[in-house]
C-alpha cells in the first residue's frame, strides 16, 4: 500500500510541506532552489500568524504571490502558475499542521472516504525524497496503477463507464467552501467569524490573493491537498444525493457502481448505462452547489471499458510505429501526435525518447538540422507542457551548428517567433536555461528571468512584511549558483527526464 499524507503525524506533515519539491511542483530549471529561503524564513517566523509579521495589510497588495503564465494552446488561453509568497506559505503550513488542526483534517477525510464505492486516488503521496522528478514519477505511476489499471480490472464487473472532469477546478474553488468542507456548510455560515482551521485557511488564501474568494493557487502540493478537502466534501455530498435518490426510487436503486476520482477527473462505472447518467446528473448538482462546472467537452459514456480505460493519446502512440530510420520521420510522427493530442503525457514521453536518440549523436546532416529545429519549434509553440524537453532538444540541435554567428541569428529568429505566442513567461524561463551559457542577444521580459542577470533580487512583493522577515528575502537568493556554474549548455536527459528507459 502506498503511504499518503493521511497516514503521517502533524510534525511529519509540517516537515513534508516545507520541502521545496512540495512547496513548488512547477518544473523549473534545477538551479532554482527555494529550500534555503524556506529554511531561513521558517527559523524566523515559525508558528507566527500573518498579522504578526506584517507591517501593513497584504490583502490590499495585488502581487503578494508571484504569478507566472504558461500558455495552454499556442493561442489566447493560458494557465496561471503561482509561486506562493514563502512567508505566506509557512503561515499556511503552520495553520494546517498544528496537532488539533491535523487531527480534525484526518478525521474529516475519514468521513469523506466512508463510501467505499467512491474511491479518491489523488491524496498526495508521502515521500522522504526531495527530488521533484521522483515526485512527478510517483504521481504518474499512481495514476497508472490506481486509475488506468483499476479501470481495466473493473471491466470484469461493470459493462460501461462515464468519464468527466471539472472545468478550471483550482480557478473555480470558492474559498468559503474550504470551511464548508471541514465543518459543513450550515455550521460554517453560522460560525463564519469563528477562529477555526477552515476559516483560517479561507482568510489566508484571500489575503494572498488580493481579497479574492474565487480560486486557489496552482503549483504546490499543499494546494493540491486543500483542493482534495473540497472535492472530498463533494464526494460526501454525492453519497448523500445517491442515498436520497434511492429513497425516492426504491425499485430502481443505484447500488452497483464504482467511482474512481483523481482530483477533478471522474470515472463512473456501472452495469447499466442509464445509472451512470443518473449519477453524473447528481454529481453535476453537487458540483454546481460548490461553484464547479462539469466539462461537457471531456464527458463521454463508453461500453468499451478496456479500450477507453487507456487515454486516447497513449493508444495512438502505442499503435504507431514509434521509431523510424530517419530522424525527420520520427519527429514528424511526434508532430502528428502533438496535433491529435496536444499537451498529452504521451507527447512528453515520445519527445523524451527522441531526445535519448539524438543526445549521444556527434553529428547530424547539415541539411537536416534546420528542418528538425523548425518541427521542434512548431511543437513547442502549441504544447507548453513540453517546454523543458523541447528546449533541451532545441539546445542539442543548435549545438550541431558550428558557426557561432549562425547559431546566434537562428536563436534570435526562434525567439522572435515564439515571442509572438501570448503569455510565455514559463517558456522564457526554459529558453533562458538553454541560452545562459551562450552569448546570445536575447532580452527576456519575464521577471523571474531577471534574477539570473541581477535585474531583480526578490520576485515577490515584500513591502508588507516587517523588517526581520524582509531582511531574509533580501539576503537569501533562490538561485543555486553552484548548480548554475556546473551546467552544460545542453541539458542532459537526467536533468529534465521523469522516467529512465
């Protein structure tokens, strides 16, 4: 059995959340190192509330957290990633991991999970490692084992399943629903000024979010866990809805079903198709009451449980001829995968395999290099999930161009093309990674890039902090210069890869 954070003590939970790989699960270049700052701030403000460390109210400041935009589709849709202000983060960890609060949370999760027909597979796993890549690897393996493999097993018991998810889950979470989740909606509304853990979390998230009550940050395990509180409450409400339905329909009860939930993804298994549709309707009512909407574009009902248990992007790639004699044919096949299934996990893995193929090469035909670069740039312009691996492939291909002036001109052309894509802050961070050791003429506009060239010291607004806390931010850098000095121009597969093949 995998050990989740529901199986650890309050003190273990505190240590767990204060690891940098859990503070930030955004895939940054490895020279970004938040652990020294977290440790120093923890020593300075441990077990103090925000009101004890502020010189003025941060609730009136818009950029308390650092917002980094990642384009979602190469057009005008984007995903906001947040580096939560570390001072705020430590205060949040302290709120959640007091003995009383942690005991309440664990007790509440037992209630969420009391219906054995609804299985949550996405509670954060407890790991002692500090490796972000290993964290991601274990998360992916957990999905494979608990969702994909279990879905195939259920084909023996159930004849169909309905798949759905929530539109913009994190961005839709109503912060007041956090105390609802921990204490119930009616109680929370009657005791909205009570000093309890639910209200404290609600208040702190509003404080770091310019007073907004809609949405919680993305990019940290602790907010994954807070999302699980609200979604676990939804599971409990759905159980109640099904019970009420059965009371009203004693001759047509919903009794033979199983629901697998991985955060905001649902798979509803039944023997009779109509029962899956009824459960989905009840689920939509529960979600609507919590400010969520089901994603109609990703909702489908299937009788082919084994086939559709596997994501379509993986089926496509597994059925394709994955290795061609020609590098160009291989990359064009990956391009086809990216067109059919943008931002998919299979695309990331296919690009990893291509990088393995070219990384040890000493030479590529001169006529092929620019063609391969053009294909890679087109893939990366529409698939932000693969920025780290596509930037690495780009760096390797650029290395085959011997003349420095040609490399400079080509990189400038590439940057100008990618710069036309809206909201590419995250892409700029990775382009800086592959150009930091080269003498390219690129002025990155993303503020986080300015830390490496000395333009800025602290990415967060710290004007609201008292002097002792502010001094920590000003003295402790988030760049590990030892790692930075040892970097090669071209990232190794080990630096950016999740799985070893």
